[in-house]
C-alpha cells in the first residue's frame, strides 16, 4: 500500500470503528482465538445462549473458530499437547448467504489450522500436502503426517471421526469445513459404523434451533499413535454428543476404544459401557464423567439446557 493511502486509512479508522465497530472486529478476528473465551468472537453463535461449555480449561487448550473461505462454521476446543479436539460445537444446518463454494462440490481433502503453528498466518484452514507433512512447526501443532488407512496401531485399524459431522451441515462450504484435523480425533475403524448410525438416527429429531456439542475423552493414563515413545496423537477412550433443542435434550456416550467394559459410578448408580457400545445417558451423568476423566467441573450448556430458559 502506498504511504499516502496508509495515512488516509489510519485517519479513517477511528471513524469506522465508531460507525461500524463490528466490521472492524471481523477484519482483525483470527481463527485461533487468543483469549480465554468465545464470548466476544463470531463463534459465540454456535453455543446455546452464546455460552460455551464451562470448566474445561488448561494452558494447552486452544479455542478455534473453524473458518473456511472467510466464514466461521463451528467452534472447537483443541488440546495442543494431545493434538486432538476435546469438543466441537455447532448449530444444526447452520448456513449463510453468499458462500464462496460451488454447490454440490464438497472439498473432502483433509485440512490443518495454520495459526496453531504460526499465529501470524491467515485464519482459514488450509489443505494438507506433502510440504505441510514435512513442516516441523506444523507437525508440532497437529498430526498432519499421521495416516490411518494403511497402518495398524495396537493391532487395530484407526480412522478419523468428525466431531461436528458433515451430515449436520447444510451447504457445500459448511460440510467442507468439517474436514479438518482440529475436528477429527482417531477412533477404531470398527466403531465408525456404530457411531455413524447414531448420528444418522438422531438427525431426524433435530432442527435449525438445535445446539450441538460433540466431544472426545482421552485415556487418563494416555494412549498414543503411533506409540507411547513418540506420542504424536492421543487416542480417545470415549466419544460423546449432546443436543440442546426446543423440547429435546439428549446425550450419547460411546466406548470408542479399548476392550474391557467400563463402569461409571454416577448419581448413585452404575453405568456399564461395553466395547464399541453407545448408550444414551443424562446430561448430569455426562458432566460427572467429564469431571472424573478431565478433572474439571464441567457444564455443557448454560443452566443445563433447562426448558424454563426459553429460546433465542
């Protein structure tokens, strides 16, 4: 930019801020949220009552507004040390006008978040290519080089699972945005169909007023791909989903990894979860399990998605 043009822009900036502060905000807003809340970001609309899950805090966690071609489509909390998302939050069938995608042509190439490696980078997710897989800084922030389809770990074939699933998005752009590593922890391939059936089954009950949070719970003691020595990406032991809709509040918990039945002592009762099993549970039961496994006092929805709260 010419120096004279820069001077004009600097003089106009205070005026623009006073007249259209929201425009100024989006010009500087980045995909990786550098504060401890989504409250003042574009992504707050993906949470019930604009309130993100509470209590899940750690210095290794990073908030991400999942941007694709200049637009945010959902939000994620990413664990930089384990290199997996802990949750992704969205609205069912979220859509915007004037998207920059051709209808029907989903970009299914896997993507990464450049700002996790270099905060000065642009906020949009980018495709993973061979150069990205060799980049030391990017590899430190995300497991871009890990392939699942032609490898076996712990005598198990793994694949990626979408926390925010493309099936719950309505447009080409919003579906393409789900193909990012910061939305996709690993699960055993033989659990994929079971989880997909749950996603498909509950879809019939959802509508555009629904707020969704899907998450992963890692092993307490840690389980890693490719192995304990290298610790590239953590394997979740459990996968969960929670819905807050008018007249509907449902929670599902899946035993995605491991061979033994898990027993949870919650609210004076025992929940049993067999290998590769998915069960429907109550929201307070999920928060109790999250608190036990993550060591945080957790709240998924504001006031636990009580009907008395009304709807926005």
